[in-house]
C-alpha cells in the first residue's frame, strides 16, 4: 500500500461525549468516527468564514497528534476541528500551498506545536500577526519539560535552546498538551467547558493506560536494543522506559537524506546486537529498510510511526493516537524486543515488510 499520496482526505470525528475519567484501556481505542470533508462542519455543510455566526467554531491543527487530541476534546461541543496536513504525509517537513494560510486565517483557532518545529507554521503565525486577525493560538507544547538535544545533533534541528521536540511520544508529557489544548478550546467556547474538561479527563485516563502498556512491554523485553530504520524521534520513549532505541538517521526531522555513514552505523548495530527484526517508519522512505534487509541478517521490518501523520486506511478505520499506538507501534516493539514471535502478530496493514 502506497503512503506517498498527496490527497487531502477527510478528517474523522470519534464520538465519546459523556465518557467519564474512569475510561481505561480499550475505551477510546474502540471508538470509530465519520468521514467529513476538510473544511466542513460535523454536519457536512461548509463553515462560514468567521466560524461562529451560528454559535459554532472552527479550529485547525498543524500536526496530526494534536489534531486528534483536539478533535476528541471537541466531541459534544460547538467546536469543529480540522487537520491541515494531508493524509499520507509526515507533519514535520511538509510545505503547504497558500490555501492553507487562508484556512488558518479564517479559523477561530490554530492548534500548533510551538515555535521552531514547523517552519511553515511559524510563517503562518507571523502572517496572522501582520494581518491582525483574531485567530486564537493554542500552543500544545507550552510548559512541557523537554529533553536536551542529543550530542550527535545540531541546534538547527532543535526547539527552545537545544531541546528535542518529540515529547508527545511520552504519554505523561502528552497529558500536558491535552491540558493546553483543553484550556484553549474552553476559552474559545466557554459554554462547552464542562464537556471539554470531561473529555480531557477521559484522554488523560487513556494516556495513563497506554503508559502502563508501554511499561509492560519494556519490562518484558528479551532484547536490549531495538533498531528503527527511521529518523531520531523516539528519544522520549527511551527516556521514559529506560530503553535503548537506535535510529537509522540521527537527524530529528524526517527526510530523504540517509548518508553512507548512517547505513554503516546501522549495519554495525545490527551485527553487534544480533538483530533480526527492525522497525521502519510508515511515512518515511522505505528504501533504507529494504537495503538493510538485503545487506544484513535482518529478516523483516515492521511499521513504526511517531504519530506525525495518518494513512488513508487509518482514517477509514477511525484510528487516532491511541489506536495507532496499539495497532502499530506496540505490536512492532513486542517483535523488536523479542517478546512476540512475528508469526503470531497480526497487523491491519503495513505488516511484515509492509505487505498487506
């Protein structure tokens, strides 16, 4: 299945309004949603420019993870949340066309990941300031304790004075983002604050449950090193669970730039640790993983993602952050850490060597 599509497929809305904070594993994960055209309200009719003439508000998000959190927080309210990044694309290095600026300007609020992470968002926010628009800014990263940048990386890749921006991979740090987004949405739609806070409590409970699932996986690990044919996005997983996760590309941003030195380091890591199964990033070039399959003792690669985008098939199933964690990342790490036999693990798609 191709992941190179540039088509902007519809956003989905997962319904769980009224669920209390007692929801644990399997609660949100089983929720599915309806497909809606980008730029439309939940009823399918086009939103007006201001978004609030009929008591409704339009919120746009610059990154899939925080779109998903915001969309879930908005369930049962007058808020409609839209994902700006097209399906099938990684949310970090994407460069949008001018129509995206208009969508941001017309929206009541923009959920973003803080400065220095998505250059196009920084430019969009500067344009909002120059135009004196009333679009509210909701910084999902505000107040999050970030990890220092690895010694192997350059400050050009960092945010906030040499910090790693990929905090949302840590469920506990992700809870801060949920609170930030909930605060922003409640300020925008104060009549819906009680529902937004209830939805936030449910997400927090689900993040705690996911944290326990990750902990169980790493506690049961039979192997000390997991290798990913991907960019360096999993440091927060390593830090939270005391794990060693080696990336193919040490850069923080996904790109096509895999150097010969990267491949040599990968081959050495695979040989030194007797690695037979590796992870491969769904929204990054697959050629390096295939090359390692051919040139090393690796038998297969399996999917991983830092929740930076979504696939068309995932949208069709109504998958968000939690479903992707449980259906993609956790099964792959069980294989990479020697807990599960690959023959016993089933993927909905992007399975062994990304075969359907």
